[in-house]
C-alpha cells in the first residue's frame, strides 16, 4: 500500500545480487485507477556514488557532496500509448567490464604514488558505487511514475 492508496507501479527482480556478465531479470507491474498517456515505459541500470568536492570561495575553503552517475544504461519496455494495468518483463545484461570503468583513472609513476598517499592521509574523495534498477513511466505534462530497487554488483 502506498502513501495515498495502492501502489501505481511495482518493480520486482528475480534476484538482487549480481556478478558482472549476469542478466538482471524482472517485471514492472502497473496498477493505476485511470489510464495515462505516456511517451514510454523504461527500465535502467544505474550506478551512482557520492563525491566530495572542495573549492575556494571568498578566501574560504568550502566542501560539498554531490551525487554523480557513473553508469546509466536505459532500455524501453513499452512504447508511446495509454497505460493503466499490466505486467512488463525485461532483461538487462550487465557488461563483463562494468566494474573496470567506475573508478577515476590513477596516474602512473610518482604522481600515482602521491595520489595514493593523499587518499590514505585525507580519505578518499569518492564513496562506493550504489547500484539500482530504475523504472519510469514518462507522462508528458504530468508527474512521471517511478520505482527503483537497490541491487549489489560484486
């Protein structure tokens, strides 16, 4: 049950822990009171991490944290049309090298050693990647209907 009645969209996955190269299989279920015109129904595999940024402003150092997408792969599940109730199955293959490209590049040689020391002393500027599957019904001139499920990729 949602905050204002029954859920409009549910996102179910067959499993929630994955290895690179495996396939995410799931189902989106729509259960709306009235039909809604939509541009499309999509599902995406998204990886995000928090990054700490420091900058100088008016002679003072300011640090803030922002969320950065490191991976975003979206596929259509349904086309433009009216949606109300129904099940939509999907599959997303996780690339074999997905974990290779999510870390910022480390310089070689002496500069790389300096970066390692600075991260050991001051802590890393990046957090771990948070993975999730995100479904969205794109409703023009209205509120999109969204759902997401956290997953682990190791």
